[in-house]
């Protein structure tokens, strides 16, 4: 597959000087090469999107969403092909890839409700004969800088809402996984979107900086590391743009002694090791309270050591590789760092080799026990299939530990106590809360929240937050005196 840009309704061969190989993380084979486009390509896309904006904005909202209805049907009918592409270039299992696209489709469906979601407000007679009206109007050109771990889903936290609101759009996929958006944008083309409404540009930092600096681009969304999120937020906001930047995470889960330990182990294992731990809501720190320690420790180690790893297209595989060899090396170094800081490794997934896929970037599920609070390994986002275990004596200590972290993406609790669940829900400092849930991923009609160093901005992706983000409010105060009107 040649990786092309899509600008103004045309597939364009990039005039890039540099390319980066796209590697199948399970086999090590080169799939294609991503062109590293820069300022010129972003400028071309932004200009075409800006030119398309006036007509798209004037398209009635009930007509705009018809293209989303078409897209939704195309995504559903092509789900297997898209999922297979996600697995080939990102490494996750086929079932995980299908689940990812189900979430993407859900966002399209919610955005199809834009005739209701984008309604304004009116108050009559704020003063005698004077009415006040609040209207929502689109911003103009908007853009997404997408990550590698969910190449199909995350652009859909934003894009369908933006275009349904009347904006035009540019997507910059991760250079590690460009194939998925190639396929999806082809479906958008089939859906009939007018020229310039949806655009695709491939690249790395030069392309991102061009997005952050371009005067025609009014809003930018991002998901990735906290370091990059801060950089993007600071640079884009300094240029007067709206920004929502999702950063890193170190998601804790508290296990109380009264939890259903079998259920908790199964769900936490799926959260920690699903997608090879490469999702922003993956549990990475398990905090056992009091006597929960021994039973959970034994069961989670058994779940980790028996999880089947391999190529995500093969039947029976429960976990695929991490994204590339550099990531594998980084994760294994962090495990070693944890050991050096005093942690034990009852389940060690380093140096994993899968028969028939010796060139893959595999790490087996890993458990680090006896991790010390405040140690480097306890606070660092590993972004791999590694679960660290910390023990405390009370739920108050556990919540204090949860709240002491710099991140606030997700926190979960496993218990059978309604009182403990309410206490945790009330006091835990995180934007997404799970009660007996391992991945507290909000449905498309709720915002994908995040606090502290996990999010930079005001409005989040999905739901009404996305509508607020992709529209600007205009307040009209009007008077129509009777004497100005014709007599009837």
C-alpha cells in the first residue's frame, strides 16, 4: 500500500524527502513507508479546507449528517477489513481491533444527532421588548494529531462532531500506523463528503508544528504522552487556537478484601494486558488493601503467566506485541529499573519469543510486586504489559496513594461495599472512574475525561464536550420596536 495524502477530494502523492518504515510489530516485516510531509502539505490542506468551509457551514445540519449516516454504514460493512488492517500495523488482536472500531462507529452515531445537540438558547423579554439568543456556530478548519495505539478510534472522538457542527477537518495519523486512516478516508470519500471537508496529511513533528502554527487552523486535538501534550498545548494555545490534549497516565486500581476476587482478577488482567498495555486507560498499578494482598497476588500472577501471546490474526491469541522494537527495549529497561529499586518479578515477560514470529516485538505479561510507593517505577508510565503491585492497610491510604500521583486519567475500585464505592467515587482525583470496571472508557455520549497531567484543555472529546469544543457561541440581543414595523 502506498501512503498518500488526501487533499481537496484528491489522493496526492507526497513530495516528501524522507520516509519512515511501517513495521508489522508481530512479524518484523516492512509493510509500507510513511512520507514525512511538512509545512507545504499542511498549508495545502489547510487552504483547501478553509476554501471549503463557507459552503459546508451553510449546508443545513440535517444535510451534513447524511454524509455521517453514509459513513456509519460503510464503516460497519467494512469493519472486518479495517480491523485486520489495525491488527497488522498496530499489533493488537483482531477482536481488540473490532472493538476499537465499534467505539468509532458509536461516535459517528452520536454525532448524527447534531440537529438536537447543536441547538442554541433563547430568553424572551430580558428587558421590555428585548430578546436574547445564544447561537452555536462552527470555528472553521480543525485538526487532529492522532496516536498509534488506536489508529481507527481516536480520530472519531473528534472528527464526526467537528464536521457535523459545520467545520472542515485535517487528520494527521501516527507515522507508525498510517494504513488504517488510508482505508477509512477512502470510505469517507465513498460517503460523498464534499471536496476539502475532510483532509489527510502524513508526517511527524514538522507536520505537527505546521498544524500548531497555521493561521487558518482554529482548533487542534491530540492524544499521546504528557510531554508532547504539554508542548502541543502550549504552542497551539500561544497561537490562539483551541486545544484539547490528552496526556499520559498511571492508572491505579484498588482491590478491597470484600471484592469478588475471581471477577476482579479477570477484569484487571484484561485491563493491564489487553492491547499489550498500550492504551491510556490500562490499569498499571494495583493497590491491594489489607488481606486482599495474598489472594489477589496469587490469582493475578496465574492470569499473567497463562495469557496466550502471539500474532493478533491467529486464533486463540489473547495479547499481541508492543508497537516496535524500540518500545520493547524501553519497557524491558523499565522492568529492570524496577528490580533495581527493590521490586520482585514473580512473572517476568522479558526476552519473550513467539515461535514462527521471532522478529516480533513481544513482551509477555509481567508482574512487579513489592513496589515501593513513590519509587520511580511506581509513578512512571510504562505503556506496556506490566502491572505493578503496591500494598496498603486501609482504603484511606489507598485513596491517598491514588491522589498523590501526577496523572488523573482513570482510577478503579473493586469491592462489594456500596459505602466504599461511594467514598472512592467522591474522593478519587481522576476524570474516569471505574467501580468493578477495569477500563472505564466512557460511551460516546459522555466525555472522555482526564484530570491533572493527563489532560490539557477545557472541553474533552466525545458527546456534548465535543460539540462545545467545535462550536463558538454567539449571543444576540435584539429589539424590534412596534413603530418600526409596517401597519397591518
